[in-house]
């Protein structure tokens, strides 16, 4: 945004809390079943197109009675006197790292951006657990310290939803702390799929790109409030409101003498922000979707998780 900032007290956030509605559990259950079934059909299709055992070999696991003996490793049996089978990529259990921005800027909007990000993260957890993934849920910002939540079984979905429902937007940091900190990045090391949910307003693209490597898949979920997509909803450019206040720093930015021109500049800067992340994702083979916090996760999440 253009204009010079002036300091003032940070105003109360309109939507700092997360409230998962009573229908949410059934929605994510149906969503996870549908998406996981589609993913499993794709995997079967890929296997049928392969000749013989052409899938990527990733290691061994102990033999289970009744398994296909064509995958039995007789050499290991001779060396170790213990039965093992070869594991290929389609059988390998995936680790997911799901990061949620809970800084003060995520409390903006009605509904709030944190509410939308939490709903999308919860649906992603349900899909991952349905596919047999091990999941680490992390957040930054918020009101107080947050420890990673480890989820390995579908029965543990409730633990993840409890963690998401307890989030409250506040403070600084957010996604930038998660992607810039070596300590946080270490928690993502070895994960095959990384999902980041936030507004990406203060995130350095170079820090995000450091998360790439090997066969790791990166998914960037960018949520903005309806008032950010269309500032006129908040009265910006009218006689009722002629400035923007940063919810994290309290800096007030005035659009200039002509509120309409300030509104145009704001909209252009927001479009440039979304376009910058979209272009970066396309250039590096990263999945990116931007949406309004008023959108239902069923509309955008299937594309984000592709």
C-alpha cells in the first residue's frame, strides 16, 4: 500500500478466534473420503500403466504372511535370516507438515482469515490421515506458544481439530517465522508434502523456496478477507474510513488526498501480491491457490492438494 505510515494503538481484531461449527466434522469426513478415493484410483491407474515392478524402490519392510512372494527379498533373508519385502513408492507412508499462520493479520475479515485457514488445514489433516500419512501440525503467531501436534491415525483427528479450534490470532511472526527459522524448518525435513496456510503478506519467497528439495511437494494456501479483495466492503474510499491500520504494528497508512485513488492503489498492490505468489508457484512446480475467507474449503482445497 502507498502512503506514509503513522503509529497508533492497534484496533481490536474483528475475528481473532476459530470456531469449528457442528457440521464441520461431517463435511471434512465426506470431503476426505471423496478425495482419498480419487487419489487411490489414480494410484491404481498408474500401477496398471507400469510394466512389471517398475515403480520406484524406496526400501524394505518386514514380510507379512500372505503377501505376494514376488516382492520377497531372498537375498536379505539369506543375509539376515529374517523375511523382508521390497517397498515401492506407492506403498511408502508419506509425512505431511501443515503450517498455519496465526499472527494478528489473520484475525482480519468477517469471517476471519484464521477461521478459513483452520478449516482448510483441518480438512487437509482428514485427507492425509485417510491416506495413511503421518502429520505434523504447527502454527506461529497467536496468543501464546504453540507446540507441534503429531497425528498418525485417523482416530487422532480430534486432537488436530482441538488444536486448530484453540488458535487465536495475535502477535507477529506467522508463516515467516515458520519458514525462516532453522528450527522450524528442521521439523519439516524428511516430509514429502508441506502445506502452508496464511495470507503470505509478509513472507519472503526465498525462505519458502528453501523448503523445496528432492521429491517434496509444496502447497501454498493463500487466504485473504472479503474486505481485502474488495476494500469498499470496509468503507475504505468513503467518507466513513480513509485509512488502513496494520493489525500487527498499529501503523496507519493514508491513501492520499483522493480516497478513490488510494483505493485503486490498494487493490493494485493486492493483485500484485497474489500474482507474485502465483507466478513463483508456477515457475517452481508448486501448488498455489488464493481464496476469500468467505469461501467454503470444498471449492478450492481439491485443486490445492492436487
